[in-house]
C-alpha cells in the first residue's frame, strides 16, 4: 500500500512537471511565431524600399515574383486566425 501511495505521488509530480514544460514550450513557440511574423513584415518593407531605389535610379529589373514579395503580412491577423483555429479545435 505504501508503494502504491508513493507511485501516486510520483505520477502526480511527473504530470505537473510535464504540464509546466508544455506551457513553457507553448510560450516559446508563440514568441518564435511573433518574431518570424515581424521579420516577414520588415522584409516586405525592405523589398519595397529596394524597388523604390531601383525605380529612382532607373535600373531595369525583371522580378517575376515582386508583387508576391511586396504583399504585407499583418502579424495581428495571422495571430487572430491562429487563435480562431485553436478555439474551433
């Protein structure tokens, strides 16, 4: 009986520890996502600036995917979509 009680306590501590580790992993993943979205936003601005410089200097360029690169990613909208998806699941 003592061994059973000890096993119950040990399993409880393991589950609490795993829960805490999962919460930390979720926070890190959310932070990574936010950083990635901000980096994407900054990259879009850089593409626009380079395009303006090229246009100002009169340099001929052929970027087939320029319009796709200039599409801005709004971090708030992406996070809202993720939240909506996770609430629906």
